[in-house]
């Protein structure tokens, strides 16, 4: 028999309780940080939706904005002047054909204005780079309501 109060069969109970407590603390910290970031993402999504509605554009579903742009704007804000991102945007503004039939078109300014509102809501410091990258394109009122 041992002289101390820690008997062998109780040591595992104490060790298990300590590990469970540490696991719960780590889980609580992770949950807290996710909740904080989701609050910020929801606030920015609300701001963007309000800006889109004031500009007369339909706002996407709130959850879609949160999942797509998160707290930092995602790829939209990473580097809006990046050559690959600009090239992909220009392809999206083409006539929709594939291969040799694909041609640039004069696009409606709705898409670029909505993207500019998103950049201003999520990363206003990148607005200059965004305008520089897309300002030389020709736009017109081509979509009929």
C-alpha cells in the first residue's frame, strides 16, 4: 500500500479529468474566435448588402456573402490588380462563347460597379488598385430591366 494520497487506480481518473478540462478549454477558445470572426463577417456582409441596395442592385443572400467574402474579402481583396484575376474577370465579361468564337464585348457597368462596392466595403485600401485594373474597360448600359 502507498503512503501518499494518490493511489494507482485514482491517478488515471485525475489524469483523464485534467485532459478533458484542457480539451474543453481549447474547444472553447476555438469557438470563441470563430464566433468573433463570424460577427465581423456578418457586419461587413450587412454593410455590402446595404450599399448594393442603395445603388439599386439586388443583394445576394446574406449567407452567400458571408461564406464567399468572409471577414477580409477573400480573393477580391487579396490583389485586385493581379494579372490573372484581371484576365479571369475580362473572360467573364466576354460574349460567353468558347474557343475562337470568344470575343470581348462592351459589358454592362452593373457587374463592375457591384464589385467596386464590395471592394469599398471589405478592403477600401485596395480601391485604387481595383479602379486602375478595371478603369480602362469600356462599359455601357447594355442590360435591359
